[in-house]
C-alpha cells in the first residue's frame, strides 16, 4: 500500500476515535496494534499513548521512543531496539522532510492526552533522532518531533486574499507539496547529485536535497514542478542557491567567478529539467 503523508481529508485536527479498532478503520493510523505505521521507506503516522517509559510529551514537541523490545503487559523494555521497520521509517522521514500524523491516546501524558480513546493532533516533523540506553537498561531509538504549526514560517508567500484563518493550514499543505515534488526528483536520481554524483549514505538511507532552480518565494515565485528542481548534494545546493555556480545554455555547470567548467549537468530521461528556469537562474547570478 502506498504511503500517505500529511492530512487525511475528512479528519481535521481534534478528530476523536473511540478505540484502536475505530482508529484503524480510517487511513489516519492503519495498524490495529503497532504504534508506528511505517517502514524503511518512511513513516506516516504514530500513536503516542504512554506505551514506552522513555517517552516525553511537551505538547508541541514530543520525544518519541521507537518500537521493539517492549513487554506490552508491563510497558518495560526487555531487549534492545534496532533501527528497522517503523524506527527506520521515522529516520527516513527526517531525511525526506515528510510530515508524520500524531495521534495521542488516553494512556499518554495527562496534560496533552485525551481523557478517553484517541485523538488526531496534527502533523509533526521529525527533527532529530538518536539512540541511548533507556530507563530499563536497554538500547532505545528516540525521535524528536515538533508540530508543523510551530515551525518557522516558510519562505514562500501566502497568496493574496488568503485570510489569517486558513493561513497556517494552507502553508502546511504547500510545504507538504513542495516536499513531495522534491522527493520525487530525488528518487528519479537515486539521491545522486546531478553535478558531482555524490550520494550521502546514512544509517537511515541515502540523502540528497531538492534544489529549486527558480526560487519559490518572492521575488522569483518559481513553479513547484519537477522541471524546476535539481537533485543536489548539500554542498552544490548551497553553491547553486548562492549563485556561486550556474548551468550554461549547453548545460555545462560553471563557476560564476572564473567561468571554469565543473562538468555537464547530469540528467535522467524521466526528469526533464526546464531550460527556461536555468536561464532565469543565470540572469540572476551568472
Ligand atoms: Zn554535488
């Protein structure tokens, strides 16, 4: 089943569910037992309900313990956790910038949890992960998640006429879409930089960045389409955004100062880079 990241239509923040069975009958969180809906390709949703002694809930920020090694009867750890399945998926979601649906259950921190049943509490982003020896003496993987509502404002402007009420939601939807387009381009290139072929390998999988050729925000207002995105390593992303390098009309990557060629812009058949956007970038930087 393909992953569904982001909001599920018909289930706004605050939607409640009587129990795990009713929750699992919706796409909000599909597994009936597991607290993580995910695999090594990414994690779409988690349930925070006090199942792990090392969890910490601060409302807009959650320290979430991964799954595995836990005795469901006592909620204590009885074995080490591994960076596999949904745990690997949360790390993958951090690399890809994909949002995670958070559902809180009545067993969680009383300050932030519903008194009965389960409640959808919105989208969070995974911003950090690590492993440590938990309170019960076994290795646990942990993830820091922060709500998208409290995230830094994105660079792209809110269209005219959009009132303050819809602002946050519209901004979040746009962020999710930006992320989806960038991740599609990264997939097409197997996370290899289109300039230097570098692919950064991490325990959670390969990492690359989606670089918009013509910026999304003011004053450029570039389109959020695959043809306006390059798959780059972090170094070349910074150099490209800063105008230290550009792509010439023959698609040779050049250093802006010396005009020295770095090599051709590598492409793959399924990713059609828009030459008009490359020309726009040149106008601003070359
Ligand atoms: Zn590179």
